[in-house]
C-alpha cells in the first residue's frame, strides 16, 4: 500500500470500552488508524477472539493497567496492508496471526491493528482466519505451561 493510499485511510471502526462494567460499555466508534513505525506492520483484522483477560479487563479487574477509553483484544488474524521501511520478513498481502501485547497501546477489536513485525507469524494456509485468531494467546499459554 502506498503512502497516498495510507493517507486516505485515516480512520477505522473499533469497539471502544468507554467505562468498566458490562458489555454495554463498548461503543462502536470511528478512531484514527494507528501510525505505522519502521519495524511494524499494519494488519486488516479479519478475525479476533475473546479471552478471559478481555472480559476481566472490561469488568475492571485491571483498572490500574488500562486507560479509558480503550480498545481491547489480544488475538489477531488478518492481512498485512502496509509494512514499515525496516520490515523485511513480510509483504503486503501476507495472511498473518499473532497476540498483541496485553495492556499495550491498543487491542484487536478494530478494523486495523499495528504490531511489531517481531511478534507476527504467517498464518498457516490450512487454517481459516477464525481458526487462527483462536490460537495465539491460548496456544501460547499452553505452550508456556508445558515447558
């Protein structure tokens, strides 16, 4: 994607948590697309998932770690729309999946997500985006417990 195309895509829709509490505290809002840094990829989110950390955060269990309004979500499967100038392992159009940093700047409940290329992996071709989005956090947790 060229810089001109990126300039035309200045905003996106996102499920924004406006207050801690029940699911009605989410609002669909138009927000700016995050700015891409040299070592990052811009991913069009095709699928995300809901994990215990998401609903725990929504209800206020981690108030000290989350500044409202916030975009939650810690699993992504999608397609790379743009790459930073230092990214060499991915190309625009690659299907990828990953788990964004928990309590990072923003999560995956949005049309687009920006991530450091170092945490992104190519999505296996035999998995749908829905299947791939169900794996990063839960799979990483299981792997961590088995080592």
